[in-house]
């Protein structure tokens, strides 16, 4: 299932949001705040810019969906005071390990795997 994800515009005062979704051109995406629809747009090349019916406020929780609220919904996003980078999960390249004496040991993830036999959570 392809989710609709908010990739930009989740900032206080914004009246547009950017959406990414791997659905066909012409598919409708919806941005909502709870049960309230704030705007819709049509995908082109997996991207859409949604014009919102009202400016966003700090602390609003918004979500993008496909065709209707809740369908193929992406991760809810909290509107911030200033622009932040919206990302998905990232794989760590380095970890810090607190040793029994309280000191921190930093090491690359591949070395952690070599030493402990599993990847850190």
C-alpha cells in the first residue's frame, strides 16, 4: 500500500503543504486535521501541492491521505513554529554505548554488529 506523506509546509502560518505518494498521476490526495479536511490536490509525478482552506497553527496535527481522510494515510505530522525536515526512519551509521563505568563509547554500526552480533535498535 502506498501512503501519502507530508514532505513540506508543516509550519505555522503555512497555507500549502507538499505531499509525496507513489500513486498514479491524477490521484487525489487530501490533507486533514483530525476529521476536518483542509484541502485536496492531484498527484503529478508522485508529488502534489495542497492549498489549505486555513493557515496552519503551531501544534496542529495534520495528515495526508489518498482519495479520502484516513485512506492510505501517512504518518501524522505536528505543525512546528519553523520549518523542519520531515523524514522517515533513518538507519544509524554510528552508535553511542554507555559502559558500566558510565563513560560513552562511540563506534560505527558495522563494528557494533561485528562485536555484538546484532544491529542496535
